[in-house]
């Protein structure tokens, strides 16, 4: 059950949970229409976040299979505030954390976790969480999409596809997709490869896709 109220220009939702659930919850919508769910678990020694975009490879242009997946890869390739492509993963690794992402039919999800002390008074833990969240938020606020990164990362997507070719599960999925109506988006080849992506206008197609779909009003953040 959800009850709504307005406070400080935020649409806040009170979340009813089970009496056996020791976590506390707060749901709200920011002025930019980003939906947020805050979860507090005092027994946990991890902090985590996940950002979900309600767009997946169903939205790939017909002539560029895999662009949604490629865009997912490219968000990690440096931001205006943190241009070093490896710095986010390095920061998380240094603090017992990790990050990953996936592109599915109608969703693209980015997530990370970091090890922290659960005590509220631990200032260092709060600083680590804030920095991790700042680095994470920059993936969506100001990705660089440099030409050099585009040229390199298309090879990473191609390598992922080559790996998938050795997987029976992935091969069966693609076989099933190939049998459906070609006009249905499920028919699309979602992973992408160098053959489908690596064309002269790749960066322009990437930027158009990002500009069209990466919007706060179709994104949901859980912290």
C-alpha cells in the first residue's frame, strides 16, 4: 500500500512493509521526475545503488542492432567530472565494492555496491558512500562518449558477443528470437557486434540514442 504526500517540492510515498521486515523505506519522486526508493538496513555492512532505465534493446534502431547495449558500455567510459575511464571501478575495488550493468528487452540497469560500516557515526563510511554516489551519478549526468572510447569499446561488445556464441543458453535465445515475427522488437539482435555497430556514424547514432531515451522521468533509482 502506498500513501502520498507533498513535502519540500518532492512527492513522498510512505511504504508499508511487513512487521518482520527490519528495514525502513522511503519512496519519493524528485522535481525532475526521477523516482527514488531509499532503503535503510542497519544490520548491513554494504551500501548499494541501482539505476534502472525503462528502455532496452527493443528500442534499438532497425539499422543498428545492439546500440542500447553499446550505450550501456559507454556510460562507464569516463565522465566530465571523472574523465579517467577506470577511476570508478578502481574506487569501488579499493573499498570492497564492484559495479556492473545489463541491457535487457525493455530495461537497462546499472548498479554498484561498496563495503561500509553500519554505524551512523562512522564519518569515513559516509564519505565513501557520498563519493561512490557522486561518481555513479556522473555516469548519467555527464558521460563523455569520446571518439577514442567509442572506437575501443565496440571491440569489447564484439568480444562479449563472441563469448556468447559459445554459450548454449545464448544461442537458444537467439534461435528463438530469429523465429518470431520480424516486425516484432523481440526479433532484434540485442547484444550487438562489430559487424552491426562499427559504421562511420556510430558515435552520432550513439548520441542520438542517448539524447532520446536517457531521461529522468523513465528512470528509477534505489539506494
